[in-house]
C-alpha cells in the first residue's frame, strides 16, 4: 500500500521528545517530503506498532492517506520542490 503520513505533535508534556521519536520511526520506513510529511510503500501494520508507543492520543494527531499504488495518487507541487538526490555527486 502507498501512503502519505502527516503528523502534528503537541509541545506539551515532553512533546519535543515524542516528535523526535516519531520523526525517526517515520524516516526509517518512509521518504521525508516536507516538515512533518512522509510518503512511501508500506505494509499495513509495519509502522503502526512502533508509532503507537509515542503518540499521545489526547495531544497529537497523525493522518494517513492510503492508496493501492503511487500511480493512483495524483501529486501536484506548488512552490519549491526539494530535490532529495541533490546531495549525490
């Protein structure tokens, strides 16, 4: 399944630490697109198990947009599009 994951972590109650852990877990499985946005191919429960431990359901928000494949998702970029391969010589 192809997903786009967006999260918002509150800074309350040790939020900076939660944000850091969530960012690292997402980066392990997905491609970092922009601030708190990731995308990529993923099996259903792969990411969810690890994230559940760090998300505070009262303070934080995670939204996952799902598609069977990336080709079924129409992407449109407005403004600057970062080149993720620009660091390769």
